C-alpha cells in the first residue's frame, strides 16, 4: 500500500516516513503543505493519506482531505491532536489517529486502514487505542 504523509512538522514527518517504510509501506512524501500534497497525489497515486489537520497554522488539512477524496478518490486518515475538529469532520476521513502516538500505533493504524480498504481481513487487525474509525469519507 502506498501512503502519502502530509505533516508540516519536519521531525514528525520524517519519523512517520521512517516508521512506515521500516514496516514495509511504500511512502510518498512527506508533503508539508497543500500544494505539495496535491502534486504528490497526482504523480504518485497513493492509496491513503495520513493527514495532519493543522497545516501552516490553520485547519487546511480538512479541506485538503476533502479535495483529495473528491478529485482523486484518495481517502485520508486524520493524524491530529485536534480531536473535536476531526470528529466534527468525520465525513472527510476514514478515521483519526490521535497525537501524540507511538510509532507502533502508526503502523497498526495503517494496517487497519489497509484492511478497511481491502474489505477487511480475517481476523481484522487490532485497532490501536489511539485510533478511531469513522464512516466516511462520503461523496457529496
């Protein structure tokens, strides 16, 4: 599964990329802003975007998740400490991985989403305690 990491904090972005790559995921990015994320999405066609909600000091990640889904059919998993904002916009993502998270929780979250996108596995992967699954994303 190809995963695009969208995170404006360079240390968190690098850590996420290294963690996912060491677990065998094909990682695109990291993208640090909306324009870069759209470029990566168009060029590399990821299966999933790990989306920080707060990019450049605003909630641009919400709109980016919506746009990536509507324009490219690429779902997102919010990765954020902004729990109420993520939950209020759960129609735009598959779920939420709460920050701060442990590296293994990131890997487990990616496995859960991979199973969801693949129609679940038997048995389904363990959902990390820092993760919530939503019903979305939905098309308008």
